C-alpha cells in the first residue's frame, strides 16, 4: 500500500526553503568555477598540469595546498603551470609548485610531462620545445617511443648557487642529529645546483638509507637558507646507480629528475661514474649524460598522461599568475 499523499493534499515547501521551513543555502555562482586539469606522471613522480593560456586562473598558496591534498583535493607532488612566454627565445613559461604551495625553480620529470602535454594537445606543432623556468631555458626533445630528452643546462658547483653557506670544495660535511634528541652524525656529501639545490650522499644500500630521517633533517638545515633536495646514491657500477631523494616541499617521491642529474653529475665529477649513466629510482629508470666541464646535462625518460578532469575552485577565473598571495 502506498503512503504517498494525494497530490492535492501534499504540502509544498516554500521556494528556497526545505521541508522544515529552513532557508536553503544557495550556491554562490560568482565564486565557484570548474578548473580543468590533467594528471600526469614521470616514473611515478606525479603532477597536475594546468594550461593557463587556455584557462587563465588566479590561485593563491592555500588553494594550491588544497589541490595538492591527496584526500580532499586532487593530490600531486608538483603542480605544473603552462603559461605564455616572457622572452623571445622561449615557446612557453613553465612554473612549478610543490604540494605545500611553495614555488620551486626546476623539475626534470615535470619538464618531460610538459613536453608531452603541449605536443599531444597541439599547443605547439614541433619539437624541440623551448620553455622558460624560473632561472633557466630548457630544450625538450621527443625520442623513440614515449621517451622525452631534456637539455637540463649546465650544473653549477658553486655553493652560492644553491645557496649553501660554505666555501667551495669537492666534498662537504655537516654534523647533524638525524632525529631530534639523538646523537649527532657527520653527514658527508657533494653539492650542486641543477637550477635547484641538491646535495648527494653516498650509501652502500639505498633501500636502507635514512631518507626519512637524515634526509628530512638536512633538507631544512640552516646551512641551506632556501632548503635543499637530498639524494642518497648507491653506485652499482660505473654506468648504474640507485637513488632515493627527499625533496623540498614534497618529501620522498618515487623519482626526482633533477636529483638524478645531480647525483650522476657529482659521481662523474668525483671520477666514480662514466659520462652516460642509468639512474634506477623507485618509479623506474632515467638515462643521464654529461660530458663534463661547461656541457649541458641530458636527461631521458618517459612521460605519461593518467587522466583528465575538472575540480571546483572558489576563485574567479581571471588572467593572473598562480602563487600570488
């Protein structure tokens, strides 16, 4: 037997009120917008890519943090922003934000995804693609299969380039307590800038390396005023390394392209590696080449699209740069 009331006897709630007579909250359409995005990854180092040329939007630091939340947002290691070039020899501007909202200078795995994105979507019809980062001009080439080669520019071994408060040397050391309150250890490492700051520690066993303790402590050490990415490198032979990296603003990731470049370059500079070396990371394999001196570092690896979507953001769409306060 139906309990549905006859239509003529049904009591209707006034418009904009619920059944209890309470006023319904109306959405503010002037502040909620759908933001299209593409999820990509390079060896498990995952990114959200935003095309700010086609869909200009203004995002502040807190909004970037919310997008990067893996439980309440989309989730990513870094947010990659494609924008119009600001110099005549570049095709695009490339900005990178960590999941904590901080902007960083460089991301090698992201650069490969950047190249795949703009070419697959017809934003540019030819390779190489020249992109302007915060402090470098990168050249991106398509290789056989799904591989992308990135000219990462020249490494800089001057501590001031990181910046790092130290006199230039072949190797450095800092006395640190990996865990607060525990005994200090002497951490020995190489240091180099790949457009972003890196230090590289040698380890006999990459799987057992103290990435989450010593790596985290060194990452925020006051000797590095802007923080530093910390790599733990195990040398397998002169052409192969294993590597784990604790990244500024992201923690340990499955792969770090600039970290792989930094590790191999430091190994070559120290006479431990040959000029072409495979870097085995948690997420997969990169090939790094460096001929020494003033030559550029070449990084080759895959880039893949995972899915596309859109998410609601509470900000008006407007031609402005993300990361603004």
